[in-house]
C-alpha cells in the first residue's frame, strides 16, 4: 500500500438583481460530501444533526449530492442516474436507500437546514441515464472518440435504452424512457463493442450548442439525453416541479453543463423560476480552465446561472506546486473571480479534483489556508468550501490510502468571513510573493480587516485600512505582535513564510 499524506463592496443594481442573495451578504456554501463518503446511508442524518453548528460556524447554504437512485443503488455516488423520482423510497438497483439515506431522511435534513437559516442546493444530473431496464435495436452511426463529428460507418446495435422503473410502478410519474429520447450510447450489447454510437432517425443529431471539445461534446457517458426532443424537455420540467414541491430545495447545482444544450438549461431554470416565483440560485459545473469558455456559456444562457471558477482552482493548484516561484500577482488572472465576480462560485477543491479522482489536481496542503483566505475574505465571488477540507477524510482506492487532513484555520476563516469581511476593499496584489488586501468594515460590522499572505519567504506589506490609530491582532495566531495604524489609517502588516495572517481591528 502506498500512503499519501495531504496535508461588500457596493455592487451596481443590475448585478445585484442577477447575483445570489447570499453572495453579497457574505454567504458561504459548503459542498457537503466528497466522492468517498462511506456507503452507510448516514449523510442525510449527519446534515440534520450538524445543521445548528454549521449555521453557527457561518455556513448559509449546503450543496448536497444527487439524492436519487443511481445505477449502483446504495453504493452509487449519484452521477450514474437511473431514476430521478426515487429519492431512496423504492427497492431498485439492490436497495431502498441511496448512498446517503432514505427519502424521508433527505427531506428531514432539508427541513432542519431551513430551521437553521441554511439553504439547500440539490445536485441535478441531466446529461445521461444508466442502468436501463431493457434493450432495443437502434440504427446508429459509429463516431470517432476524439472527434464526434467524424463518422466511421453505420451499424445496427442493441442498446440499453428502455427505462420502465417496474419497482416504482409509475408512482409520481408514468413517463418511460425509450431509444428516441436519447442521442447515443457507448455500448453495443449484441456486438459487445465499446464505441460511441450516434442514433439515426428524424431529427437525430448531436445537440448544439454544447462545448466544442472533441468536435462536439454532447456525448459524455451512458445513454445521452436528446435535449431537442419535446417529450424529454417537458419531462425534465415536470420532474423539476415535482422535485421542488417534494423536497423544498432552494436551488440547484447542475452537473456537466458543457455537455448539455445551453439553450435548454436556460429554458429549464427560467421555467421553474416562473412557476415558483423563487430565486432558485443555480450554479453549473463547466469544467474548463479557459475563462473565455465559461464567459461564453454565461452569455449564451443570459446569465441564468453561476459557474464554478475552475480556472481559479487551477491557479491555486499551480501556485501550491511551484515551490514558492509562482507570481502571486497573477493569482486572479484568467478567472471568473476577476472577470465576472457576480457569476463566480469560487472553490479550492471538489469531489472531482480530490486525490484518485478523474480530474485530480489537488491543491497542496500548505497552500490551502492561503487559498481559502482568498475566496472567503475577498469581496469577489460566492465561496464554496469542500467537505473533506473542512472535516478531513480518510479513504482507500486503487491500492492507495489517502488521508486528507483538515485544512488549518479553515473554521476560523469561515467565521472571519461571517463577522468581518465587509466594506470597501483595497487590494495590494502587487508583489511576486507577498500580496494582501484590506476591508474597511461597514456600519453593522465596524471592525476593519487586513489580510496578507505569501507563497515564499515572510515579510510585510504597507496597507491602508481606513481606520487611524487603531490596533490589529492576527486572528489566526500566526503572529503574536500587535500592529497599529498611523494617523492616516496605514500600517505595515507582517506575515510568516508560506503563510497567511488575518489582522482584525480591536476596537
């Protein structure tokens, strides 16, 4: 076994109307799961139990994992969707509960969160369906794995595309999925061939607009939904209404949006907002490190949802693995946090970037306190904290034992955001290694704050706080001295090497 130790500013009215309400009220989201959460069905009860403490800590929203039955039943993380109407209620795929618990436990967890002023965002996977109940013969065209616009020849295949949900027996919905509700699959059961097969027929083609990676990135996995088919479009809207009414969630995290027709995603969320009259904050997962691709999606969907700031995550990753040679002046370059902060959900890590996952790009442990200070204590973006960073996580996979330790000071940083990250921001991202910023506070939060960090040697930075003749103490305890501002509100704030300090006024 190999062991790896891992260690407001005033916004324009037009932006406020399109921003999630919690984002500019210092709200903080937690991704309340990681890929290797134990398969014991207790996550929902944990949410219910921990809701009061999470609220006290400073969390205002939880992104919970997919709550419906996946192809692996009680062991499925939730992204291999089988039945979206089964929230852990029917004996399907080998279990009644999902990996995280039962339907009643899920609803009880949401109610407990609401009682503690925490919103819940449900994880929605629309791109594909898996674990079909039956097969059909389908006329297809095989396409190239690396360029789905290149056709390699026609073939009749036997595809797993019939979804009848016999155990649910049409409870909640009588909709059954069949071959013409999909655009393609990657398995011919008759020929036992693994390839991408695009379905033929009237109106059949890869959906557009989607990401142009691989020529056309409509197809990702399993049986790919046809977002041009009117029955599919209406069924997803019907399910969305049912899900909101059944659970009371406050918004959505949309999976794999670069693989789904952009126009339909906007159509779907606009439909539900109009039906419910609710904000329904929505964040999409468009995993691409080119910020122009993210901006294009936001434009094409008329700003109907936010996106996770994948480029910012990659900047953190690169900085943490550069041995102190990263140019910290560029930490925001090429990010949504810089270019479109109202639509940026900022993050350090998630379930795809954690060790042993498909997009593994784990920010090194020593840099994580700096990264979390950056997303939690600045005015730009809506921060998302990763469960495994907040609580730690131990798991094994593929012959490796992983120990993700709790990020030092992460609880303090969340609390500091809640209590002190307010008012006019002054940025000093002007040094190769040592960067910082200050927040002046506001009427309801009169304390001011100065944040300073470095990826290399320690030092100090001359910064303006807006508060004259005021004493400051490092709330993280990394420095023990008291710093005083001069008569004009300026002071020299120090920081240790490879560290971060958060100086808060004592008045």
